[in-house]
């Protein structure tokens, strides 16, 4: 099973900030499946999920515990073929067993959506009692930012037109155009790029933190430098997460029963339609099944 996500969509549409290899290319940054052959502690038939970073384990970033920033690595499915495939071959260090309490549809949403959300919140010095404003709250990462923000004891405000985001624990939902001008949050997550940059900055409270990790609406923005220092803002970038982060996300997913909303399921061979659906409607996740 695979899930459609912004990484795959960017690759397919030639909108990438990374070098894609090999060509022709199989995308698919999120994949769960079963082990086909015993290896190490893995047994044939085990349900597993792929930690989607390729890393060498020897560079300064890896040795510092940040293998997701490996100098010689990259995102599995970008610097290698990915999971839109019946069978894949990956290193055992990239495989994690899926705990019994986690469904495949939740599991397949953990390596991109949940992991990115989790690390972003960690890097933003999240904490109980803080106000968190999430742009794109109904998106792949948004639904996890909302759930994880709640678990961390924060009051979560979502920016989206989808009222179902409330089911994921949003305290209040705003249309982008209707956020009260005096509303301020301690942490603002803008994962959708420059189209919402000014709005995001305008709702950041004094000494607040803005977190960013996506450029769906553009990657260039203008910054008022005086605001950054006079209000002591922090601007933090985040990308994916470490294996430790991933392990923690898995524990949280099981303990707090993280959930996803799936709008459509397609067979792998039908992924042109799946992509079209992903493009047209953002009303939950689009999943690719591999029922051989
Ligand atoms: Zn490395």
C-alpha cells in the first residue's frame, strides 16, 4: 500500500527541489507491505513500514544523530525508486515492524505526514498551554499537526475550509480570509509556501516561532527583518525526521490512536486516476492498494 503525498506529486509533475534518480523513475515516498523473505529479526509475512531516508551512517550528520540530513543521502523514492510498485527492495535498517494496533492506512501516513509534523513541532519548542496555528490543517501533515498538537497539550487552530478537521481535535477552524486580525499564536506552521507567508507572519505572537517545510504555493517570500528582531521571532525549517523521531511517532500513533481520513482508494495500476483525484480534491488521503 502507498499513499499519495506532496513529494510524489512534485516528482511526477517535475516540481522538485531535489535531484530525482534514476530515470525513468518509480515514485512513492510512503509504503507499507509485508516481508517476503526472512532476514535478521524480520520474518516472512511481517507487516513493515519503510523509513524513507537513504543515509550512509558515517557522515558528520549521521554520526550526530541526524541521518535524515545525511550529506550523501536523500529521500527514498527521490534518490532511489519508491513504493508505487508490487515489490521493493530496501535495506533492513530502513524497515520498521508495524505495531498490531496500527492499521495499514495509518501506518502508510506516518513516514511523511506524521513524521514531518512531529519533528516540526519538536523543533518549534512546542509545549502545553501554547497556541498553535496550522495552515493547511486538512492536508497530509495538517491532520497530524492537529492531533499531535493536542497530545502535546496545545490549543490548535486550523486554517482550512474543511470543517471535518474538528474531528482531529482543532479548537477552532478559520478560512484563510477570515482569521481575526488580532489573533496571535505562539507557534505558526506554514507548510504551504509563500502564498500564505504574510498571513502566517501576521498571526505570530511576540517571541513566537514560525515553522516551514513546504512550498506548494511558491517558494519565494519577502521578510520584514525589523519584525524578526523587534518581536524576537524564530523561523525554523524542518524536513522529515530521524529514525528516533520515527520510532517515537510509531509509539504515539499506537498509544494515542492517531487517525487519518481516507477519501479514495485506488488499485496500483490505476494510479493515473488516483493522481487526478489527488489533484482535484483535498478531502482526505488518496491511497494506492496493491491487491495482487
Ligand atoms: Zn550520512
